[in-house]
């Protein structure tokens, strides 16, 4: 999976259409007509076994082997059963890109082998890239390319549409044309066996002028590849996504449910938010959101003011806003005074919404907006207008457009009605003001903007320092417990073993003793202070997220309020008899005896780790306990987490509202919970064989947190959707001056270190690194430098612990890999006062070794001519140097690994982009 040969799909100079004829229902014939109607400038050939001389005016041959030259792109429209053979013939002809429009329900028909597997085998053996089967084709209006079966012409624009359904793409074209939206690229992958959506996303992100990207997803084949591509794209483009198959009834993936999560769609929500993507719920919302986000200035918050010529429409907007989690703006006293003095608000003078009344003239709208849209407590203003004789919609729209430069806040409009409102909507659309059919749709679009600001802020935020660091000892102790369980053939840890894992990571666990007999229980309880809870641990209740059908009933394996040793011993015997009666096949491993946890006004919560079949490990959090439907408040997030991401996750729960309402110190409690979730994220990263971990109930009270009950099960090694922090790359070295220095990968929490490091650099060092003077680093700079994607970037820093206990950064080396791991560009900077200690050689050597291990072929960089120390270092490390006349720099190149294919060799022959 890569961008190999994708240029031939998007910008071919010649095309062969396989299976084309002049029959009215010929798929290949439709493709040729679209190519001709679109004005394709290159050569077009047809292939049809019936031996036509020409098809629709283009030359035709009987077999691919007879083509006069290998085309850049082949479009296959022949019957599905013939496609593997045709693809093999094209591969022999050295064709490098093929669109397969053919499709059917028998892709996995095993007679003669699965067609899908045969196609993939041919693609791998010949090197041909295959997009399809069942794709709609490729449309690039800027290149006059319409190699598809679409029945519409597509206007040129700056929106790229990448989807998985050809029929939905056809509908998108029609909708977009009606709204005046053009496309830079439009492509669907269908049931593609080779080129996948993330590959196309990488190409669009790297090589095209698209400003916005619309994604349609039905299924995800490689979550890590998708998340890497989407996170990269969303830093440079507005990315909107729509996902079909949101409910169990419409989910055609056939994958098992995610333990502990009522609906897997929650995980997709978390993934999109983590990638900086705005998710919309339906196709109609897609273009409303696009119109809003592409036309509005960035928001400062979620406070909306509403100005309307009637209270009824305004109240509809308010209901939608508050139900969606938005806020109604509160006006400043100055704004309230203006509204009252000029008698602008008829219903509740000086308050939001502003009801101008049914006799409001266009001038009255402008006066009200002049006050409201300049209020510092307002982030955006929604104008809701119903047509009246005194204020026709078009005339009111004209007045707003004339005065809009005076309005400091974003303006949204809803012109209600049809006949009169249509003209007003067109005027606003042409003027670049977002406009909507109804107040509710306008509010939904506004909330998409709020969501976009939130997810982009999370994508670029530099979080506070980590509250803890794991140790090799804690990881090793947990690995030993897991390995022992696996060697014994167990798929879960015992309650006592799970307790040890939690304690190894510093998580507070309720004091408990583990016993196996009634006599042992009697003796142990005599040493403790009751009352007690006694839980039986057997094969059936060591697994997390196994909930009873009736959650209000206490678990049958638990007894509470046992007051003395005799009751404890008798209770153990009762539990043993109950298990023998109800679960005769289960083996009892142990009993957990704990003092009852009461009397501190504790809140019961639930937190843990589950594993999704698509996105891998997922962190869960929400209300807990035995007597409630805990799934109703469950929120999810993809690891790795930092304190900011954990706070965002907690803030979406009902539990946090209860904490803020009833806790004596809500900030303290929220900090405790954030640390817990970040710790669980680290547990998931450190223990890849961990499949699920549930802490329920987790008690939160004035004394802190306490894990009372828990379960942990095991599975095959996990693959994370977002590559976690590479802990294994940390190492300690000693410099020539005797300093002990840690060399480690950078992390998002290092922003303060980077800021302090940058302040100690000279102007010359900054110029050598950035090629211009950069006195200060912006928030976006810090996010880019600290919050990297380990799948495609790496940065190693050297840091030391000073005598005062604070850490300081000595130097940093970075690389940026292209998506195909062909080349990586490096940069390095060392603090001025520390040059000559060997830090540069240390960091560069570590990075070169890392890039060699991950298979990168070539490392390159650009060095200023007068940066003599750097030129001497890279010469010592074996780099080739060449003066670049055009850019007036020295190009430095080091071959790391040898190419294994002609395509890789071809890429290396081209200069870096």
C-alpha cells in the first residue's frame, strides 16, 4: 500500500479501455464517451475481443498484447470472470495502473479461486496498481479526465471527493452541481484489492491543489494506515467525513462487536475527532458543513446569537443549538442598552434571541446586527428571516450583504420559505455568506464549525507534562504475569494477578486478601475490620465487559456486608455451592475478601481498555457500578492519550457533570481521572497482549480514587490505530564532559522543553535550521515540532537532568518520511554553548540507524553553504554533497538501503519534491 504509480491514475497521457463497444449499455462505451466529452487530450485506445476496427471513433484491438504502446492507464470494463486474465496480460505489457469498473456479487467465488485473491496476486507479481473492482472510475476536471461511468459532467473546483460507493458519488456530483460546488478530484475505490482510500488520500495531500477533502467510508481495512493518512491530510486541508453502516442493521462488515461498547460507531467518532476530521451524519449535512467551514472565519468559541423577525423560528434554532451542545450567547450590558434604547427586541428586550418582530424592515435587521455582531461575547450570529411585505427576503439579503464588512463576527443566514427565499439564498451564496433552508440546518452547520475548532485544537494542542513515567520494572513484572498465564493456557488473569498489574502502574487498588478455603477465609477475616465483601473468582467472571442481562441485580458471585469471620466462612461455602450448581464446568481459582467501601459519598465510575476489531485498543470511561446501565454514559478514545485528550474525553460524560455539581474540589477529581486514563493508555501500550481491562466500580471520593473490582483478559498482540510512543528507542549515554544524557523520541509534552531550547539558540543557529530568523515559536509551530506522527516522522532529543531537578534539551534531530518510505529529509540543531561535545554525531548516528532499520532507502537534507560544522559532520558520516545552484544550498544525500524494485529505483532517480 503506497502512492506507487498513482500519478498514472490522476494524470495519464494515454488510456486503454478494455471491454468497450458501441452498444448503448456498454460500460466501456460510456467511459469512452465521457473521456471524449470531457476533452481528454491524450491518446485513447479500445480493446474488444470481437475485433472491431474502431469503437466510437477510437482505434480498437482484440487483445492487450496488440496495443501499439503500453498506456499509462487501463480501464477494465470486461466481465468480472475475465478480469484476472486481462490484468495479467496488461502486467506483461508493462502497464502500471488499472481501473477495474467491473463488479458483481461473486468476488469471493472460490471456483477456480477467489477473484479478489487472484487480482491481488496478479497485482503483486506484475507490479501493476489496481483500483477496483467495482470502482466508479477517476474524474479529474483540471486534467480533463473523466474515466468513469458517471452520467454527469463535473465542474472544476477545489474539493476532492474520495469514497467507497460509486452510486453515492454519482449523487454527490448531482447535489454539488446544484449548489455550485466543483471538484478537483472525484474517485471511488469500490471493493478495491490494492489501491486503498489512504493511498489516494496521501496522493491528494502531497500532490494536488485541493483545499477540502470529502471522505465517504463504508469499511476500514487498515486503521493505522487510514489514521496516519487522515491526520497528515487534516493538518493541511479541511477534511469532512461521512460513514455509512452506523447501526448494527446497516453494518455489513461481519465483524464481532467491540466488548464494553454498545455501538461501534462511537469508535469511529473518536477516530475522526482524533484525526482532526469533522464528521457529518448524513449526505445532506455534508455540503452544508462544507459551505460553512469553507466560508467562515475561524471561531473563538461556541456562543451563538440569533436575530430573527419572529420568536417562533428563533426558538426552533435555540432548541437545536442547546440539544447539540452549543451555547446561547449572553450580551454585554452595552449591547443590551443599544437593543433596549432603540426598541429593537420585542419579546425579551436586551436578551438573546433578538426578536425584531414581523414588521422588521431590512434597515432594522442591519441596525440589530451592527450591535449584536460586534459584541465580544458573541462568536457567530444566525439571521433567521421569514418573508413579509415590509421585509422581502431578497431586499433584506441585499442590505445585509452591503453592510457585512461592519459585522465583526461570522454571519449565517436562514431564509425560510421557498419562492421568495430562493433569491435571497442565491444572493448570500454568491456573496460568500453561508445560507440554509431552515434554522435547524443552520445550527447544525454552526455546530460542525464548533466541532472542527475542537478537533483541530486537540490535533495541535501541546499538553501539560505527563503525571508519571513507567519504569522497566513495572513493565517487566506485568509481562511476567501475562507470560505465566499464557504458558498455563489461560486467556485471562486472576483477580489477584490483575491487582498486581494495576499496582505496578501506580493505580490505587482496594486492600484485599485472596483465600481458597472457608477456614482460610475465617482466619484472614479475623485479622481485618469488617463488614466485608466476598467475591468468587472463576473461569466465567475473569473476563472484562461481561454484563448481566439485568444490570440492577447484584452479581451472583458477590456477597456483601458480611460482619464476622463465621459469616465470611459460611458465605464462601454458599458461593462455592452456587457455582457448582449453576456452572458445573467452571473451576474456582480464588476468593477475594475486601472490607466494604462505604461512608465517603463515593461516586462509582468505570474505566478500562477494550479492543475493537478495526481500530485495535480503545480506552473507555463513564459511570460505573452494578446497578446502572453503565453503557449509557460510556465514552471512548484511541490511545495513546495525554492529559489534554483525557480531559476532553472525561468532559463528554455525564459523570463529569455530576462531579462538577457535587464534588468539593472538581478540579482535583478531574485531574485524578485524567491521570488514570493516561496511565491506562500507557498500560495498553506497554502490554500488547492485553485484550481487555475493566475497572468497575472505580470509587472516586475526597480521598482520591480506588479500584474495587477489575478483570483483565488476553489476546494476540494488538495493532494500534495510532502508533504509540516508541519507548524501546530510549537510551542513556555519557558525553565527553561526563554528563549523563538520555536520547529519546520526542513527545507532545515536550513543548516547554522546545521553547526553552529555542530561546538559547543564536540567530545563526536558527538561520542554519530554518533558513531564516525565527525569534519565537507559535503554538502551531510547537504542535508541529512536538506532536509528531511516529509512523512517518521521528525526532530524537538529547536531554539531561540539571542539578536543580529540571530537565533541559541539548539538541534535536528530525526526519520526515514520504508515505512510501523511499526518502526521508533530516534536520538537526544543537545548542550553541554545547557544540563540540559530540551531540550532533550522537543524534545523527542514532537517526541513521533508526531509518536503516525501518527500511528507508535514502536520507537527504539541505545545508546552508556557510554551515561549515554541519558540512564537516555529514562528510564524516558518509553523505554525498552537491552544490544546488538554484537554491544556493548544499544538497546532502546518504543511501541507507538498496531499492528492491524498478519503481523504487525510478523514484530515487527523480529529485526530492
